[in-house]
C-alpha cells in the first residue's frame, strides 16, 4: 500500500508539473507617464485604455501583467522609472509624452516602445518616418499639420480685439507647432510673445502675473504632463487674471476653461492597445506605421465666456462638438 501511495503521489506531481510547464507566460507591459498621479484614481483616458485591452482579450492579472510608473508631474523621476521598467524585463513600454518616450529610448533600443500622445517623433529624430519608424518606437502621435494655427485662429475668433498672445507650456512645443503659432499670429496682426517655459506649478502664478503686466489678452495653454495634472490651478489663475485662454484638451473646458481644441486624447488611448496587441503577437515596431489623430474636439464653456464678458460668435459655437452652459 505504501508503495502504491508513493507511486500515485509521484504521478500526481508529474501531472501538476506538466500543467505548470504548459501554462503560457503572460506578457508584461510597463506604463510610463509623467502626468498621471499615482495616488489618485485612474484618469478617464487610462480607463479607456484598459477597456480596449480587455476587448482584445487582455485582462490585467489574468492574461496580462501591468507595471505602472506614474510620476505625478515630477519629470525628474521619469528616467529612473524608465530604467526600472527595462531592468524588470517588461515585454513592451507604453509612454504618454515626449519626456517619457525620450527617457524610455535612452533606457532601451530593443524593448518595443508604444507612444500614445507623443508629439512629432520624426522632427525629434526618434523615428525615421511615420510609415516606417525603423527602430523600437511606434504608436500614435498627437502632432498633426496646422494645429498650431487653429489655436490662434479659434482664440482670435473668441477674442477679436486680442493684439498680444502668450503660450503657457512646461515643455517646448514642436518646432512645427511653434512655426504654426507664429504664422497664424502674424496673419492676424497679433503679437505672439516668446515662449517662456514654466518648470512646475509653483511658477504658474508668476507667469500669469507677468502676462498681465505684458498686456497679454489671449493665452494658448499646451497640454503636457505638468499643465494637465495641475489644470485646475491654471484655470483658476486664468480666471483671476481675466485672461481668455484656449487649451489643447477637453478636460480643461470641463473644469472651467474657456476653449479647447485638439486631437481626442481618449480616442488615442482607445486605439493604442491595438498596436500593443500587434507587437505582443510578434509584429516588429520598426514596421508598424505611427498613427495620427483621426478625431478632433472643439469645446466651448459659455459660463466662462460670460464671466469674462465675451460674446462668442455663432460661427464658433456651431462648430463646437460640445458647448457647456
């Protein structure tokens, strides 16, 4: 009996061992974002990202493992986070902006990197072309031709007497966008002040105070990790200094900003998992075209317009996908 029990135990252990060896290794991806607060709830765009992953069969903790590295606006920690993800041997890194993609690329030239809202990757030399990136980076870009012109044109429609505009950013916009901004301002006979970068939210108040002293009557606020994470502070200062502003993401208008125009961030996050799926199934990022925005949002906050005593033209309102009363 003892020999029979021992034999049974031996065969059971072999069976379990075979099952364990037969279980496929689930993929591990890393998420790298300077503008996401690790202590806060998951932002809507990331919720969309995970929903899209689930639709493709990737359920966190079951069929995919996810390592999050969210910097909460502290750009100085991003390079270290990128290095940690590489050292942990993730199969792929998803990044959300220029700081993140540059840090990830410095950390690895072999692990695939998928961008979600990166600016012009060709102009920065990170990829060879949109059609054939040629390295370990692919994904989606936030950059599109002529978008800088739209910011100035739409803001000027809302504030036709604006003669001097400024740009609030913590990271310099693409050169193409900067050229678009200057060209549009020149065409409308508007002076565009040189872009003075803010390093963090502690410099926002100084920026607005200086803009008021400089006679700025219109403001373009770019969306990056710092401005997005602290958008309520930016919006409150714009209201305090009575500066009409156009933003580049819909969340700003939902929180009280005047205007927003730009590619739909939620749509970009919804599309990114399809590229993740291709790579996890064996496709090479060098051969996956970088995709551009397909959906653009124009939002208007009439309550904010009334508080600024602005009578927005009907031509602007009819173009808006959403008008907040």
